[in-house]
């Protein structure tokens, strides 16, 4: 297993400036197929989504400067990247590198009705996360694998260490009113994946923006992320990594019960977590159950949904 992981990492380590985005994505697709055992149809659909985007990938390889290489990431993990694989979780979730979502106070992992990717897509440890992807495209990539975009409360429960019942306050009348009620409810007990207070140096949040990156642009802003799982201490009690730092993440915020992805629907966009310069510039709150303002908001499936250099995603999956 360790040899297999090292071979996968080797396929992802061509110097960034030597690659085109298409070459970078091709290597990622190869690793994605090997690790997650995709069908030919699933892989073809994912390739189609990325090709149609033209910018989705691990960042502009001409200007991205990553603080760590995949090999350096592997050396930081006790037991190596393969130690993140968990046979029990694989049995429950039906895929590698997924974690069951449940409430440890009243449930066992086997009671979980949903699972979440342990890492940001492509959900392979010691791999740079995908960015420059719209919420619509993220939802399509998840669906191509038999997964779905996570509902906001699922991501929050994964981070906080306990999945609670959905509590979206659908009758509040607006996204802002829903957010205000929710944040006021959880603020007294706020926590981060790693503990009860914000700490620098624990997560992948000490990188830097590219020179000249004022607010965005594929040609100006490098995705200077860390390989996923580089910070073994940046993990929740449910075993989910990098929910603070690295890439911010697209989620689904339902405005009605039938808009939960866990119910087969789709609502509006919600951005979760912090990003790769957060230890240097703490731009907003990022505790686990905090819901952000309606930044760049749209319907999840809008063709105009937002994408940028530090915004990625992870997937959830309903299980029997």
C-alpha cells in the first residue's frame, strides 16, 4: 500500500511551471482513477466537466507556488498517507478516504446515514485541492462519482465533531435572517475542528497570495495551497481534515426542506471554512458551525455560480 501511495504522489510532482493546466489535470485524473476505482463512465464525465470549465484544476501552474511538495507532505504524516485509509470507514461509506457522519453522544459510526470526504477534492491525501471550480461544476463532479454536494449542516457537523439534525429555520424569510438565527444559536458553543479556540499553525493557513493578486483572476492569482492532509492535527473528532485553511469550500444551503441534497434537491451556494493565507490575514470567522454572509451567492446549479483561486469543494454521500 505504501508503495502504491508513493507512486501516485510521484505522478503528481512534475514542477508546476513545467506543466500546462491540461497536463496537470491529466495526472490528477490518473490518480483519481487509481485511488477511487472509478468506472470508465464516471471518469469520462469528470474529464468532460473539467474540459468545459477551462480553468478548473489545482490552480494556474504557471504562477502557483506551493509551500510543500506532496513528498514533504508524506514525510509529515505518522505512518505515511496510507495511514489515513480506514477499513471500517471504507466498509460504511463504500469508498476510500470518507468519514461517517453521526453524533458520537447517541450513535455509532455504523449508524451513519451519510459520509463526507476526508479531504478536499480529489480526496487523495498529499494532493493539491481543486480550485477555480463553480458550485455547479462541483455538484456535477460529486454526482459523477455517485456522491453529492454536502448540505451546510453536514459540513458543519463533520467539523464540529457531531452531526446534528438539520435546523435551517426555513421560515425566517431570507438567507440573512436564517444565517443570523443560526449563528446566534451556536456562537456560545463555537469550536474549531481541533479545539475550542482559534490557533495559528495548526492548519494549512500560512501560505501567501501571489504578488499582484488584488482580488482574483486566473492569470494573477496562484493557488498557493498545501497538499491535503499536510497538517495531521487539523482534523475533527469525526476524522475530517483541512476544514480550516487550504481551500474554502462550496456547500449547499437549502432554503426549503426539499432543497437539501440529502433529500435529492439543491438550494443556494454557501462557502465554508477558511483558506490558505488565513493565519496571516484572518478575513472572517471560521468556527465550525459559522455560516458566512451570502458572498457571491447564487443558485448552486446556476451557470454563473462563483469560482476563484482559493475556492474548492468536497463531496458527501448518502448511505443505507
